């Protein structure tokens, strides 16, 4: 059976053989994304998604597919969104089942 080294909180060791180095690029540090709490009004569940402004000027919610899969929405369903200023979140509800 293979053994592994316990990963305890230790100071960084520059000579450790399992170090992973990443050089950040401008796309890593310069972003127009924001975290948005999205609240499913029907199931009373909130999830935090990333909202990003696309090159065409529209906004896209990254992670929305997880909500779609969980709720089993289908083509033709109509969903309504509204900003909830009291709780600083984006709410949604199913308006029409296809």
C-alpha cells in the first residue's frame, strides 16, 4: 500500500519536490467579474456564482448550469429574475413550465 506524507500546516519550503509554481498572467489579475448570490425563490436555496461582462456587453452567470441541472429545467421553461436590494442578491423563480 502506498504511503503519503501528511500535509500539515508548515512554512513554505522552496526545496520541496512537490511544489507547484504558477506565474499569474494579466487575465488572472485583471478581471471584470463579480461574485453574485443567486437565490432560488421556489426551493429557498442560495448559491454564489460568478458574473462576468462578456465582450458583446452582455453579462453571463458562470455556474448557472449547476442550477439548471439541479432543478431539471427544460427547453421552453420561462424563468424570471429580479434584484433583491434588501439581501443584495439576484432572485429567480420559474414562471412558466413548457
